[in-house]
């Protein structure tokens, strides 16, 4: 009887094993998906830097965009590491997974805004007024914003699993004076 009580106490303190495994799998999937998309984008930006066809208006903005994508890659590695730690049931792993996913989402939104400002500068500010523009050049469908949507989706699933996997403690009893 003592063994099952200790197992029950350990299960509620760290959440259920199923939720930990599911959070770890989703975190690894998110990390590997984002790192592959980031490396693809870094290759595109790197090839644009090597090209002599870059207009002078945006030539200074491309290295900044490349640096932002290197930061996204660092957050992808943080998501992968915290996902592995979630499998191990480290005390800090769930918070680190949620925090790194949220920080990566915010950085990707910033990259999307910066990417759109580069596109808008290239077209001289007439991009917002044009009706027939390619869908990839609209503010909400740049490559970085599409990555941010995927990050938000996975982050929301991870948060929901974490919320539902928490132990339901006993409600504290009310005092006589209350």
C-alpha cells in the first residue's frame, strides 16, 4: 500500500507520464520543424547576400534578417533541449519548454514584421495599397509569419497538455472566521 501511495504522489507532482511524453514529442516536432525551416531560410538569405542583384535600399537589412534567423535557430535548439528534458521529467523542463516556445513565437513575429518592412521598402510603400500582390508578400503571410503560426499552434497544444496534465490538488478548507 505504501508503494502505490508514493507512486500516486509522484504522478501528481510531475504530471502524468502520458502528458510528459506528448509534450516532449510535440516539442521535438516543433523544434525540428522550425530548425529545418530556419536553415532553409538562412540558405535563401545567404544566397541573396552572395548575389549582386540586391537593390541598394535593402542591402543593409539582409544581414540583420540573417542575424534574427540565427537567434530563431538558437531558440529552436532550446526547444529541442527542453523537450528532451521533459522526457526525463526534470523539474524545470515544462516551464523551459513553454518559455522557449513563447520566446521563439515572439521572435518569429518580429522577424515577420522586419521581413515585411524589407518588402515594403523594396516596393516603395505601394505594397499595402495594391490589390493584386502575391500572397507571399502580404504582411500576414511572409515566411516568418507562417513559421510563427506553426509555433503558436504547437505552443498552444503544449500549453493545453500542460494545463490538463497538472494534478488537481485538494481545495483548502475554509476557516471558521471566513
